[in-house]
């Protein structure tokens, strides 16, 4: 899992962009390995939902049943 030390948000790097300009950043991710992409995605998900990779899943809200 990704660690906060590995990725930092540079708040000075943002600017208003067109969709075409924002879409052009995809090329830099093509050069990354699958593991690097997944680490970055995992980190962003953890930051968005304010969880840690070690957070246990609350299974009380989930249930399973047979359809049919």
C-alpha cells in the first residue's frame, strides 16, 4: 500500500485548464508500472475516504443473499 510520505499534494501546481489540457496528462501515467499506478490509486482512495490501508472493513453494513 502507498504511504503518505511517498506522495505529496503540491497545491501550487494547480491551474484552470481546458479538458484537452487536463487530458494530456494521461501520457505520463503510461510510463509508470502497474504497481506504481495501483499505489497512487490506493493512496488517492485512502485520502478521499479518510481511511488507512490498515482500516478494517465494517461488515455490519454488508450482507449477501441468493438471487433466484
